[in-house]
């Protein structure tokens, strides 16, 4: 009888252990599943692993007429936007807390005019920015973010909440210290080759200075410090193959408010044309051009490149 009881207890413990392992494996398998089906949104959401590398690279180039120049046309006429070519790479860790909830911490490197030994310009501000920051590398703005992937009816969604501490010299020179943002992107599948997508992005900027040195003189820069921006756009994605897409992105609205001002102003609406090549689910590269529809000129068209690597 004692032997029988011992065998029963042993079997129960073994069964409980196997059940526990099955539940853990089932939970891990569930969290490894994709929430969204749109390739662009999947890349934005990062790897399916519980812990992963979450990285992106951006090159904001010059104009179509002078692709190797050091100046980047300020096509939006935004006072706070530097008119120089720059490159940044953000590296970080992403934690996939649940199937749809994610946290990430990123930082990286940033460089103004990384490949340019000189600048030929009549713009005094660009000349000063180049003299102060040209070919220098800064630790790129550390960013803490939370984002969620989910469906609302037939809409595929990803929502980001971010806090960014500013370390870039070219922005710190203008007193900027940190920014918080809320952004949302959604995509609707028309068929297997086409999506309609939209995004909304709000950013609030915080400063600790009202003056900056300009050619050795202290000047007031409040009129160049943006307090808030709100931008919305609509895009069409067409997939010629599952790993190659073309996008036309049209701004629907672009508003901003300057520091210590109650007036909300509008910016020119920007158009973007981009091609994305997906090496796989987690790695993609996308060259792009940006322009203003009412002022299409090669010297007023920006070129750029973005790349995402999630492992």
C-alpha cells in the first residue's frame, strides 16, 4: 500500500510539472505571435522576442539638385529646424511585456554634416551651425517609450508615448532640453497589395534658456523655440512584392506654436515618396524624397534614408 501511495504522489508531481511547463511554453508561444499584419507597422513594433535589440538609423540628406551638399533645404520654413545634413543611429533594448505591450530604452550617436569637410553657403545661421557642430558626434537623445499594437475593427494600430532627453549640440544650443510626444499610426488593408494608412503626431518641447551665442554675441532666441507641434498625414502603400513597397505620404495638417506665444500657426504641407525594401520581418531600408506640392523644384526637394534593425 505504501508503495502504491508513493507511486501515485510521484505521478501527480510529474503531471503538475509537465502541466506547468506546457503553460509556460504556451504563454511564450502566444507572445511570439504577431498582432498586426501590415509589414511597415510590424517593423515599427520591433522583434517578437521578449528582449531584443530595437534600433533605427536616419540620414537626412541634402537636395535633389545637390545630393552631396552640406545644406538641407528647410522646405517647411521652420525656424527651429537646422538647415544642415545630419545622420543619427538609435540603439536600444525593447521589452515585450505582453503580446501587444512594449517598452524600450534607446540612445545612440548623432552627427551634423558627417561626410562634409566644408560648407558653401550664404546662410549665416547654417555657417554658424556648421562651425559649432560640423562633423562632431554627440550621444543621441536618450529616449524612453511605451507602445502598444492592436486592432480596432479592421484598423491595425500602433500607439507610442515617448520621453526624450536632448543631448544633440545643435539643439541644445537653442536651449532645448527634453521633449514628450504622443503618436499614433493606423493602416487599413484594401487588398493583399494595397493599404491606406494614417498617422498623427503631437510633440511638446521644453527649454531652459532664452538666449544663445551667435557669432560670439548673446541673442534672444525665444522666437525660434517651438513649444508644440501637431502633424497628421495620410498615405497609400502599394506592395509590388511582399518585401517591396512604395508609399506616397501627404500631410493633412501641420500646426505649431512658438514658446511664449498663444497663437497657433500652420506650416506648409509636405509630400513624401518612399520605397521600402524588407529584408525580413525585422529589417528594412527606405530611401525617400520630401517636397512641397506647390513648390516642386529639385533644389527644394530633400533626400533621405531610414533603416530599421530589430533582432
